[in-house]
DNA sequence: TCATCCAGTTAACAACTGTTCTCTGGAATT
DNA sequence: AATTCCAGAGAACAGTTGTTAACTGGATGA
């Protein structure tokens, strides 16, 4: 399909990546809507006009960053949700995964948390689309679980969204505690674990009270 | 304590409020970190330097907006959580409250959602402080409930945080559906209701599995 | 009534912004 | 070997930004 990519295209992709890296670094202390084109080119070390060879605007760059931050995360989430084991072990593994990801990719996590409700519409939309994909994937995995017997599609999807949102909240908490003492980080782990546990308890007793919900449509 | 406030101070507060209103309107399409001082004064219709009579910086203005948006909300939350009735009715009333608040104060809600993880540290901190207050108040109300018997303080607080975060998520969903057809808004109501219901189910069976959690500290 | 205060004005500053057009030199194609 | 292509450079543009200093005029308090 692709044969080693000519030296020209390779250079282009290299500077493109330099743009993404520089922007991500600059975005640790501001929002995308205040990120200047010249600011980025200055950080990369190229002329302002070089920017246009790669992106139409900073919003365009932002969308590319969304793909970089979330695009490669789908397999990870899939396997984490699907792997066997008791619910308690799965919870521990999920939170461990989040903590590790925040440690290794703090700027990416910060960017997503910040721009999810940020001031740039195309970026918000790109993030929303990715999160919907995550929810659908989680739902698909949940459906395989024997505990999902008797659940309808709507309820499975709402549970999946609950899990996804909870993962984002947890990631954001770990981010806030990144430079804090280990004690604080453990506290985050503990709270997040219990919240996930409570949701799981609710899940396992969901059908007990399904009768009550028969009136709302 | 205060006797009608001299005509001078009154005028000052009036223009100060004009600053807050103008900023809030401008922030519907951008983040605080990109909001310019001159931009605001232009919208208000005063000279740029007049800004300094009221705020040190746009970050300072942002903190004032946080107080305006969340400060007066505490009594509302308190009464909504505490009022009697079955859990099902309380859930419906809470979601109704959120939907109504988003309808009447969309810009405030958007501002909080946007700047909670935004690029301006003092504003993030101000929002965080307010949310912690909300969580503590919710916890205090939950503690009064007979269902809270046997719960320890840590678990009550983690449940309270779960509720607070869930309210923000719901508010943000209503916001996205603000200009959407009624069908979409009902869908949000339905999903939010079920998510809250699931959390409540988890809450009522929480103590059943408390033994399992005895190993983590 | 007169002196003080102070919210808002005016003018000016150096520095910065996004975007355009033209040019260049090495890679890619023929 | 000759030609085309195109990532990046360079210069210039009209506008914008935050901040300073010195001012005005009506409300305030003696």
C-alpha cells in the first residue's frame, strides 16, 4: 500500500508533528481559542506562513489534536472493558489504566478535558464524536457480559455513557493531582474506585426496580 | 447595614454589572483566556481604561462571573436535595430544576462548563471551590436521610461528588440540546433520569457489598 | 460653599495578530 | 538532463492588543 514515503512527504509529516507537539505544549496554559497561529510557528521555529501548508486554521489543528489524543485509545478501552475477571478486579484495572495514561500523556488529557466544552465548535464536535464512539464500543462490550441479560439497548447505552463520563471525570481528577503528593493521588484512586463500584452495584440491581420505570416514555 | 447606596456607588455597580453581562455574552463563542479587555469595554460602550476601575484583569472578571453563576445556587440545591418524597419524585424534581435553570441561564451554565477545565487558573480554582461547597452541602443533606444509616463520612462525600458531577453533566447535555427539537430534549431528560436512578439503586444496595471493600485503604 | 474624591475619558506607546503575495531551492517527475 | 512541484521563507498590510499617563466633571463630605 505505501512504500516508505518519499523524503519530501516525510519531512512534511515531521514538521506537521512538530506543530502538533508545540501546540499541545502551549495549550497547557491556555485554551485553543486563544492560541495564535504565529505563537505556534514561533515555538516550532518556522515562518508564520508555513502554518498554512498544514492547517487552514488553529481550529483545524485542534481537530487534528483530538484525533491524536483519542484516536489510538479505542483498542485500549475495548480490551479493558472486555477482559474477564470479577467486577472488582475490572474496576481496579480500569482505574489503573486511567492513572497510567494520565501519567504518560498529561497534555493530551488536559487538552481533551479543556476543549470538550471549549470555545471552538469544530473541536467540540470532534471530541463529542469520539466520545460517542467510545460509548458505543463500551456498550458493545457490556452487551457480551452475562449480567446484561434482560437489558434493553437504551439502558445499555445510558450505562455506557455513564461509564465514559466517569472515566473522564477520573482522568481529570488524576490530572489535578499530578504534581501533588502521593497521598492525594491515592485518595483520588480510592474515591474513583468507590464511585465505579457504586455504579456497578446499581447495575447489578437495575432490573429489580425496572417495573417502576414502565410509565416514562 | 446599608442605606440605599449613594448615587455614585450605584452607577459604579451598574457599569460593573454591564461588564459582567457583556463578558458573559461574548463568552458564548470563545473561552475566557481569549477574551480581550478592549473587546469587553467596546461591547459595554466605555473607554478601555474604564475596565481597570472594576477589575485587575479578565481573569479577575472571570472569578466574579463564577460567583454570579454559582453563588446564588446553593439554597436551590440544598432544598432540592432535602425535600421529602420518594426517590423517584426527587429525581424528577432535580432534573426538572436543572432543565429549567439551563433554560433561564444558559450563558451562566455554558461559562461554568467551559471554564471548569479552562485555561485560566484562578477561575478554575474558584469553580472548584464552589463545587466542593456544593458537594459538602449535598453530603450534609444526604446524611439526614434515613437511608444514610451505616454510611461513613468518606462514602457519603464520594456519593455527594458523584451527584454533583452528574448534575453538571446533565446541565451540559441540556445546554447542547437547547436549540434542538423537543424530542431531543426529552431524550436527554430520559437518559439523565435513568442515570440518576441507577446511582440511586447503587446507593440503596451499597452496604450489601461493603464487606468486599474492607481490604483497600 | 469649597475642597476632595474618583468613575470614566482621551491620547499615545510598542508589540502583537492573521493573511496576502512573491520568491527560492531542493525533491519529484518526465 | 530538463522540467515541474511545493514546503517553507520573506516582506509587507491593516488592525488589534494591554497598559501608561494626564485629564475632566459631577458626586461627596467638611
